[in-house]
């Protein structure tokens, strides 16, 4: 593990862990994600398996 990895791990508690981080924030974001990766799975995650 590098010093950069250790620093990143030490700062993880400071990251904003919004539970809606995977939700679209722009009006056309969901459409673009669908075009790029196919439909989201039941959890709302675009996995790129249906494009």
C-alpha cells in the first residue's frame, strides 16, 4: 500500500456519503445513461450490460 493509498483511506470518513449518489441530478442524465449503458438494474445502477 502506497502513502497515497493510506492518505486516501484516512480521508474516507470526510467524504460526503449521500445515499442518493447514484440518482440522476440533471434532467437528461437518466436518458444519457440509458443510451450509454442500457437500463439500470433494480437497484438503479447502470452496469453497462444492456447497451
